[in-house]
């Protein structure tokens, strides 16, 4: 699925934008409210431009590999703001991710790559959550993190920062 230059307003019970493979957002304006994921791609999610506002979600962005090269992203999430956990969960079918099972164990195939753009996030669960690696080389990421125990503003197998600005706070 490729979104480029569109205006999309969605209020959904399940994922607002969903692909069983890949989602690429290169432009446009997305305003999404959902009972599950704002944008979900099983394999890869790539954002190079556009404005994405997720006003309500269980998790904001979810995929096995998430690459953010540009754009303006605002996420409000009841759980994880950005979740790199293999991209396939049962959250749309009555279960919720991160509740047992080894499908969310740390795995180097799962990658969060932030190279540009602006991310503003309000997460009640983990803010930036990668059950693999996270790398930040540019951009701005501001995480208003969780207040609940067992969650953190950043939760990653490893997180390497060589550029950009990261502000991640939470009281848990």
C-alpha cells in the first residue's frame, strides 16, 4: 500500500491503515482514530513525508520494520506509541500484543530506524518499543511516556543514537 498526497480521515474499530505486507507513506495528510493500530504493516512500514495525526489508538504504528525518514507524526496511544514486534499480532481479534508468547521475543530482524522527521508521542504503554534494534540518525522524537509500571518511554533490545534529538520521559 502506498499513500502519497491524499487526505484521509478515518475513525475505525480495527486498524485504520492495514497491510499484510508493506505500507509506504510519502505524503498527504492522515487523521486517524482507531480502536487498534493507527498504521499496521506485517512486514515494513516506511514514512518519508506527510502529516500523520493519530488521535486515538491502542498502538500508533506497528510493523516488523519501521523506517521514518521524514514527515510530521503525532501519536496518542493507550499502549505502545511505536511498536516493532514482528508486525503480526492478535490485537484486532480480541487479544492484545505483549501478553505472553514468544512471538514478541527480542529479534534482530525487528528494526526501528529513525533518520528524519518529527515524532510527538503520548503513550500509556511503551513509547518507542522495539523487540529488536532501534537506530536514530536524525529527526526529532519527543516521547511523553507512560506512568504505568512495566512500561517505559523507550523499550528496545538495543538503541543506537548517532544524530537527531530524542527527548523521552515517563514516570514508570
